[in-house]
C-alpha cells in the first residue's frame, strides 16, 4: 500500500472530528479517576502519603561554580567558589566555600558557611546560619539571606552578615547563563559587597566596599563538566579604595581566568 493513500485516509478521518470544545460529560466524573473505584477519602490519604514520602526523600548536590587560574598583571593566582546541599524539597543543609590566593604566596581570603535553607516559594530559599573566616582577623558571622532564580533566569545569592565584632556587611551575587549553542554558554556575573561601617583592620570602608563584573565562556563537554575562559574586573570603592592606596595596592584589577565548572 502506498503511503500517499494512507495520508489521504487519515486526512479524511481527521476532517470529520469536531474541533469544538469537549462535551459536558467529559467533566462529569471525579477529578481523579481512581476515586470512582477506590473511594475519594482513601485515595486522598494515599496521595498525601506519596507526597510526604517523595518530598521528604533526601537528595544531595555539589557544584564547583568557579575553580580557576587567574592571571593578573604578572601576579598569578587562583580562586575557588563551591557549594552544595543535602535535604528534602523544603528544608536543606547548605554549605558554601570561597577563597583566593596567589601562587607562591599566602591565601588572601577563605571562608566556609553552614546554612539551614527553607523553601519560601517555587524559586526561592530563605537561608540562615554561620560563616567562618579563616584569613586575617578570624571572625565568625551570623548569616541571613535568600538564594534563588529571579525573573529572566538570573541566579541570585544575597546575604547579610553580623560578625562577632559587631560588623554588619552584605554581599549580592548574580549570574545569567546565555546559551549560544546547546553546549557553548556565555555567563555574565556580577558581585557587590557592602559594609555598614569602616573596618580598618580589614581595609573595608563604609558603604560600597567592592564590585566585580565578569564574563566567562564555557563549553559543556558533558553537562556535569565544563572548562571555561573569561575576564573579570574588580574595583575597590570609596573608603576601601583609600585603604588600598594607603597599603600601596591598586584599587582596581583585571583578571584573565581559565577554569572548570563541574557538578554532581
């Protein structure tokens, strides 16, 4: 039989199918078909039990968002930015760690956060916990913040910190994945650090402390592993820039980066 005759027959049959709304009897039964056979109360209890069990199943996730080599005016360095969680749909334990340093020198910064996270909507989590700084004057901070997906698919992580010395600071990070192809992705990223007061021992001025703006191009060899190249500009602002100049440092720097991003 020729395929042409089959196509014509199908077209003729489809022409006889009504294109209007479904008949009223299509909605006359129960919302869930199983209710008609098992009973509405029994099935409601069964669905609730499934929801509890599935939403309560603990899952884990780890991502190294940035693990990179940085070339900066003849002073090569490195940076890591990793995070992960363990828990259910609504409540999770998160950890986050960031740090950077220079090859052949000491670490410039290193921190670790442990956070309880609670879903406050489909796209946002409220997070609270502690942060420990390991470089310079060691400080412990209380943390409160939010993390999630903003409109237009911006990934946002914003938190406020209260240190054991009474210092109040804040950090806002945002990034966006722009797919050029299925595997080639351009990611702009911005970070803003704020302080409610001067912190001379850390070289931090009141107001806007520092800002970062970066652009990274990554290629997903597999979804879970992607090398990237990019450039990132850093600025110290206001009082923080003055502290940097007094220390003989340039308040702005350009980093050329090569790194990997992976998750599991």
